[in-house]
């Protein structure tokens, strides 16, 4: 295999990340590993730089995906908490959970 195959794998990972196709990332990563293992001779400097840039961009995109998933999980936790009640703070600044006695939140979601 050649550097072109590695580059194609990096491009496929980028496309999956941009499309939000997180389910295919494991397969793409495995194919990239195979391509890297089967690469014969070292590519020229220009190709190495291009591959590094693409890999760095994929790392940046993965970081953005991770941050976005973290925000989504926090939002889901907030919604779950709102479903069961709400919180207030007492005079000492400690959080106090208040129940949802009327069940009114059931109709809001």
C-alpha cells in the first residue's frame, strides 16, 4: 500500500467526522491502521507534511466531537433533572432539590 491509501483513509475519517457518522469511525481507524502497517517505503517530505496536516485536522475534529458530546450529555442531565424537579439554593449557598408536585413538567416534554 502507499501513502495515497493512507491519505484516502484520513480523508474518509474526516468525511465521517464532518457528517457526524461516529459509528463508522472504528472501521475507518482499523483500515487506517492496516494501511499504515502495509505502507512500504517512506513518502517524500511534501507527502509527509500533507499527511501530518490531515491527521492534525482529524485530531482537531475529534476534539470538537468530544466537546460536543460532553455538552449534549450535560444538557440531557439537565433535562432529566428538570423532569424530576428543580433546584434552589438556601441561605448558605447549598443546593436544594425541589420536587415536581404537580407533574406539570410531564406536559412540557
